[in-house]
């Protein structure tokens, strides 16, 4: 089966600034595929190119089997795009008015608009609020309406750009349930996020990108196994001194600080490493504010491959 998305050295520059730099992606049909990276990593620019809203500076991409440059119209017929924010003018519309307006943009046949609008509002649980104005909706309801609009023309691929940004925990979990439900109906999903738990919980596979470049691609569980170590997090006002004291220790596989007093130490055995780290700090005359131990996360994968954490930029 052909890939739903395939890019070859996809790149985009704005003046001298290369925002996306030679990105090679392959997303299989039926996947929930994630683009994980900090703000400014190039996720939204990549999405804008794949949805034909922005032309690449170089490289090529095919979406749903069609070239994004030569066959942009065919791409748009098959892709639903849920962006981070919607124009303020739409806030004055009711939910049904907004869905029906978007239906015209997607060239849904006029005879089908009313039935299709009712169907997608029902899918996201908003049919009972169809005549309420968008501006009166909670953040979670607004995101669900965004999803409904993206599903109007029954796309093969749904592209979600930070779909749970600003939502509370409960609303985020509900949104995840809706996305999984779409996958169950055969829709492929491209998800851009900088939330580690979202990528871990939702994505069949993901690509980590940083500074516009692909860092690593794989199944989340497999990527975490590549860290090959337990993780000890240490808080100390003496970050650099602690790193220097830990560097010669044979049981430290690698260590790094974030510049804000947080040190990540990868070790073979976290349980025995904690007292050892405390002894090293005591011998060096350093004070530790907090020491915690955990299994590897996607942030540890990001740290392993880039040398810095993703979390501070969320």
C-alpha cells in the first residue's frame, strides 16, 4: 500500500533562516503519526507545506499519492486540516453556521451540507449545541468543533497542529479519544505536538524534529528503549559543579544540565545510583535540592539525540 505522506529532502527557508531542513518522512495509511519537537522546530511550517498552504523552497512531497506542488487541488480534496487557532471572525458564528461555511470551502455538494454538518457535530458530541455561538464554547468544545470542520469532507488524512494546546487534562483526554476513534474509522492522522505524553499515548510512530531537521523516527516504546539506561533527575543550584563531579564516575553513562539547575543522569541502575550521586555531591561540598528516579521518557530520547531537553520549551 502506498504511503499516505512521503517527503524527500523537504525544505523551507524564510530569507536566510532555514526553518525546515531536508525532511524525509514516510507515513503509512491508517497510522497516527507524530511530529514531536519544541516550539520553533519547524512542525507548523512542515504541516503548511504538506497541506499546500506554503510552497517548499526545495525538495518534494506526495500526500495521498499526489504531488503537493503539481497536484495541490487533489491533495486538498483528501486532507482535513485543524490549525492551532481559527480567525476571530468565526467566533460570531454558531457551531452549525461555522461547519456549513467550512463545507463550502471544502466543496461539499450543497445537497449534502446539512446532513454532513449534522453528522460531524454528532460525532464530536456537539449536536445539542449546534445553535450556540462559537465564542460561548469552552476550550475543549472549540477544539471539538475544529475537529468536526476538519472531518466534513471525509478526508483520507487529518492533520492536527497542536490540537490540545491550552486544554485542561480532562479535555485533552477526551480529544485523544476522538482522535483514536477517527483512526478506527480508517482516517490517517498527522499530529504535531510538543506534549510528550500526547505523543507517547497517541502515536503509532513519530519523528522527533529539532531546528527543522529530523532527529530520529520510530515507535515510541522502541525509541525509549534506545536510551538504554535508567534516569535520575537532580536539582541543584550548583549545576556545573555537579556535572564536573559526576563526569569521572564509572557508573554514569552520560549526564547533562538544562542551565536552570536541573541535571539528568543516565545510569545502568537507578536504585544504586541515587545514594552514589548523593555521596559524590557530599564529597564535593554541594547541596542537592531534589533527587528523583524514573524510567526513560521521550524527553530522554530527545535529550539523547539533541543534547538538550524538550520540556522547558513547552
